[in-house]
């Protein structure tokens, strides 16, 4: 006895006006992208043209790319933002270090000046003076 293979069909999906609802489009595209159906099989299964299914796949693939690009832009912006904050903190720390070293230089120069005046000796070298050989 031969058994006839029955084609599995799904009740054709209802349109709203001239188009299908978003949920239907996403469902069909999701099934195709997951490998559950091919474009042709999904079109036959749901009773619609292959061109419609192909258009949906392209449309939702592009939307996914757009969302990925926007996520990358967000990540880049957040990374840039954190980098900017880090660099700003680093600039502030460097400014404080520069101010501290400038105070140290000023205090050492004052100490040398006071020592030269009180001890009556020259501590600073003359510019261009030759060093002695030892």
C-alpha cells in the first residue's frame, strides 16, 4: 500500500488592508533566517508570493544591520565618552602635578637665594662655566 504524502499547509495569513501585520512579517522572516524554511517553502506554506517574502527578508535584514550599526555607534560613543572622561581626569592630575613641581622649584630657588644672602657664598653656577676636573 502506497501512502500519499500530504503537503503541510498553513492557513493563509490575513492581510490588513494591502499589507500583512508586522508580527506576521517578523515570524516568516525569523523562520527563514533560522533555517526552518526556505524562501520558496515559506511562500507556499503561507500562501504568498516569493517576491513578497524576499522583500521582507531584505527589509528586515537591513533593519537588523541598522540596529547593529546604531548599537556600534552607541558603543563607540560610550567608549569615546569614557575615553574623554579618562583623558579629562588625566589632564587634571597632570595639572596638579605641574603645579606641585612649580611650587617645589619656586621654594628651592627661594632657599638658594636666602642661603646665598645669609652665607655670602655663590651656590648657583655661572652660565657657561667649565666644570673642574677631578
